[in-house]
């Protein structure tokens, strides 16, 4: 199958199926995300409640994410993903039924968000580690970029549809659409050909005792601590994610109280970030190189853009800043993901990737509470954005200063493809 270099991972049938399934599912996920945030704001009129939802939805990842990495290293990722996707769909269906029957309360949303957080604690590291099994080491950098592309195509489409749907019909359809959308991923997994997979050379062996689990966790932590480049990547991503990537907490408040808009304003702000992310992901996919410098530039731009959103009182400027934030976020995340995937041996990939996903997503509750507290009692959403964005920019500059071999910005992704993986 002849494809441009920027689409080379699509030569693999299994990856095409998975990408298509995720395209459908993530549209539903983004639609529910917008609807859920708007519903919480309607029920409570308090930005702190949005922070509490973020804690419920992402907090479990801080504690269970590394366990998810052990699962990814020890069992069939394809079968595990079927279980996580079906479970997530059932949780979305429960919220849809509660809303449709006029019984939904804020505590229901908190409880279901907590359940989704538990599911994602396992789903995310397994899904990230599964990519290399679909495409092999040679095409992993392109596959990571294309995965970022589908995430951000849906980040444009989903919020825009959600905002227009809420304005024209209401919130109810969003939750039902999301529940059904998970079937697309399940079907794509069922249609895959095991013979075309690139299975790991060896799997971690887990005994049914606490000591075995602890030893595997420690092994993953020790490998990460002993690799300065991976450790620096994870620390910078964690700090930027904590302080500057809490869109779900602050942007609904900005849309309503600062820009004096409604649900469609919120949807378009989120779509602007998605468009910036999509442009960034495509540029990474078609360039085939992803230097470490791009990671730190992206991290700094996220912080500066959040400061810009905090200062802005004009919708076009806010949209432009959200575009920059989206571009920077994917520049940071895709480079970080590729760096880790290529540097880690098969038997440790799930555990090290789980540390990355834990700090990238699991720090959201900390940042959500931080942002929610500032927005609720110390100057509103603009103040929270300015403070968080400034801290993220400082983290990016500080991380760059500590980068090993800073003058050369480290190897590109293409060069790393030629380098054998280190053993722990």
C-alpha cells in the first residue's frame, strides 16, 4: 500500500482499524466532556465543583496508573482494551439514563467520573504500549503522531458539535452518543489480525502476591530514575500538565463569565485548541523528526498561551491563544511519547509509559483543585490561568536548562530508531 511518509503507519491494517475506531469513540468522548462540564456548572454555579470532577476523573490514575503499566507488560493488550472500552461505555450509558430520567445529581457525576478514572488508569498505559505492537519500532514515531492527529481531529469536531447541540437541542444526546461510540473501538479490536502483530519479545511475570507487584513497580521506577532523559521528560510534562492544561476546569468559566458567551462559545474555544493540536500533530507526522527542543518549546508555549487567555477579554484573541496552547501541548506530548517508546525495552514499556501517562493525566486533579481554588476565591478564572501558565513556562525553561547535551538538543526520533533499546 503506497502512502506518503507522513501516513506510513497506515500501511499496517491493524493500526488503520484502531485509528478509525478511536476516531469514532473520541468524538463521543469530547462531546460528553463538554456536556458534563456544562451540566456541572449549571447544577452548582461553582468552578470549584469542576475541579472536584477533575479530581474524581483523573485522581485514580495517580495511584492506579503504575498498576495499569504492570497489566500492560504482563497480559494481552488487545483483550485488556476490549474490557476497558466496554466498561467505559457502560459508565457513559448510566449517565445518559440518569439525565434522561431527570434524576441526575452532582454526586452521580462525581461517582461516575471516579469510575471512569479507574478504567482510564488501566486503559491509557495499555493503549499507549499497544501502538508499537501494531506498527513495530520502525514506524512508532509516525504512529504516535497519527494517534495525536486523531485525538485532535476529534477535539475539534466533538466540542463544536457538543456546543451547537446543547444550544439547539440540549445535553441529553451527548451522553447517549458517547456510550454508543465505544463500540467502534471494540469492533476494531475484534477485526484485527493477530498474525500481523509485533508482539513483545518477553512479558513480565506477575505472581499472585503483593511482593511480586511491588518488585515490578520498583523495577519500572528504577529504570526511569536511571535514565536522565526520560526522567526529565516526565518531570516537565507533569509540571506543565498540572499547572497549565486544566481546560475542563477553567475554560467553561472563561466562556461564560469573562467572554459573556454560552455553551457554543465554550465549544469553539476547545475546538480552537484542538485545531492547534491537529496542526502540530500533522507537522510532526510529516517531518519524521521530533527533536527534544520541540518538547520544551511546546511546553513554554502552553504556559504563555494560558497567560494570554487569562489576560484576554476578546473572543478572537482567546481563540488564537487556545490554538497556540493546543499546538504547544501536542508538540510537548508527542515528542515525549516518542522519546519514551523508543528508549524503553519491551518488557518495561508498559510500566514506563504508565509513569508518563500518570503524570500527564493523573496530575490533572492536583492542577484542577489548584486552579479551582484560585478561580473560586482569589481572583477568578483569569487569575488562575495567569498563575498556572506562568508556572508552566518557568518549568519549561528550567527543564531545558537541565537537558543532557543541551547544545545538540539530544537525538531526533529518526536517529533514535537506529539506536538499540537499553536494558535496565
